């Protein structure tokens, strides 16, 4: 077993120590109570008191298991586990220091484990486009994920947030009620190759939002595009060294009520000023894989997205229960991006049974399409070395479209613990037709300490 990163060990030790201390200070009937919002309880009322004073301590855990039951690149059955610890604090600076309409947040995250997708479900030469364990990725290390301050002006119509955070916190935001990455979180960031970094990676950033009406707002942001922040050991890097450019997203968000049921609709666009390599052409307009000349460098790349979420029904008049539908679509620069378009649709029924009113059941369908110029480039690379046999280890797999389906059931065990078994079906993993369709069994655990 490899020795864990020192920061990761320290983070886990501090988190465990904090949990033990908090549990020790909790009232016996509060800690582990099914009705408590937190596993460690209300600490004898001290936690609520802190929140009322403007200090909201946040600690959480997400763990995911993925097992390849059938198909995929490697038919040997195995299971992989990945997880994420989070520890942070949200501050109401008006309550703490009298700073009107001002909030701040600090958040640390630590990810560990392995992923079933990259070598079992997908061909290791191509991987998969999505991931059966969305919490996996961005290194086994502690990261500073959020460090920001936020202030509202003009009777709360103008909202400005600045510091270190990721695009997906405010733009193209989406909940994570599934385990497959195709249905979880900011999808623009999942497919905008190399520029838009989702949680847990931070960037120096500013976001400005203006509330046009109570139901409609517009926002614009600027995010430092710095690949060095992905490197191991740079989880707390605050300097701008290594900066390649700026990611500029804009978005319009409408939150109407339809038949008194909530909805949210987003349309947005992003542009990156960082240099980006063409996926096919060289500097002279030829095919780089054939000529051997450097790939053409573009001075920017761009894309846009649509998100729709709408509750369709209530359950016997209870608006906390009922059928919800959500849909995502993103489109990306074909000159520079591996994935040129993506679409998904999800259905989630909350409170399906009277005996289990806080459970939920969901099903999602997603499509991820690889840019045809990427496929053409791979064909030319294979021709250049005279390899056209898929089984040759030097062969570059040709990628087309990957389809992902997930069905899950979320057991609301307590107010602080949800356990979500799921079954996933991946068609053409990695977009590679030669890879067998795969069945993956998953289990997602979400807990709030």
C-alpha cells in the first residue's frame, strides 16, 4: 500500500478528532438522533447558538462504491471505492461584525480512493467519457476549495462575490442526486476540456449578479485559468504563477413557479482566453497527425449551455414530495474540444411511499458525443504508424458517442444520512464501439457531521 500524502493524513486525523470532540460535547439524545440535521447533534444547543451568532460549521462525507458486474473493457469483476471529506465554515459577517449584507466561507476537501471506470469499464487507452463514481478525481490530497467573501448592494439587487472558488458554484449549477458523473454537478465543466475546473478545485475569481426581478437574474464572472492548480501539492496555491488566461461565463437564470411548483431555467455562455490546441489541424492548415507539424494554437475557446429543472407534481398536496424533471445540454468549440455536445434528462420522485416520505427514486439518461475531428485525428495517427488492429497496444481507439443510464433509490436513513444504491448501464464506454456495454452496481453514501 502506498504511503498517504502527509496533508491527507493530517486532514483525516483533524477531522476524526473534531468529530470525537463534537460528539463528546453533544447531548446524548442529540448525537446520532434520526431527527437531527447533524450526526453529532446540536452539541447541547451550542451549534444552534453558533449559527445564530453567524458561525455555521460544516462537515460532511461522500463515499461511492462501483462494481463492474458485466461487460466493459475488463470482464474480471472487482469493486472500487472513492470518497471525499469536507470541512468548512460559513460566516454571516453582519451578525459577527456588523458588516451589513456580507457573508464569507472557507472550505477544505480531501479526496481518496480509486475509480472503476478508467481501466475496468473503459479501455485504458481511451478511458470513459463519464465516470461511474463522480466523487473521484483531482488527486489524493487536501485542497482549499472555497475562500471567498460576498456582499449585496442596492437593496440586495446587486450581489458581488470575490476570492477563490470554482465556476460550477454559481454558473451552470446542478444538484448531485446521482452517482454517475453524467447526471451530477456542473456539466459544462465536465466537458470543457482543460479550462473549467469543477469542485474541489478553486480559482481566483469574481462573480457579479444582478437581480432583475424576484424570479430573474443575470450574472457574469471572471475565473483565473491556471492548470498548475491541478498539480499534486498545489491544493493551497493562491499565487497567479502558471496562469494561462481567464474563463468568462455569463448566465441568465429564471426561477418561476408553475402551478405553484418551483422551477429553474438557465442559459449561459463561456469563453476562455487561454491558448487552446486544435484537435486536428496544424499551424499550416494540414492534418497534424500526418504532417508532424505542431497543432494549431487558437487564442480562445468557447461554449454554451441550457439547464431546466421543474417540479411537475406534488404528492397529496405535499409540495416536498412529487415528480421532478431536469434536463441539461452543453455545446463546445469544435476546433479545440474533445466533446462537442452533451445532453441528459433525469426524473426524480421525492417521497414515493407514505411510509418513506423523505426517500427518493431517480432515473437518468445521458449522451456524450466526441468531436468528429478527434476521431479523424485518431485515424490519421493510426495510419501514420501503420496500425489498424484494435488489439494492437499502439492503436489509438476511435471514439464516437457514449450513453449513460442510471436508476437509483435514495434511502433517507436519518436527516444526516442518505444511502443511495444504484445500477448503471454504459453503452460504448469511452465512445469506443469495440468495448462491450457495461453494467455497474453502485452505492453512494452521503452524511453530514
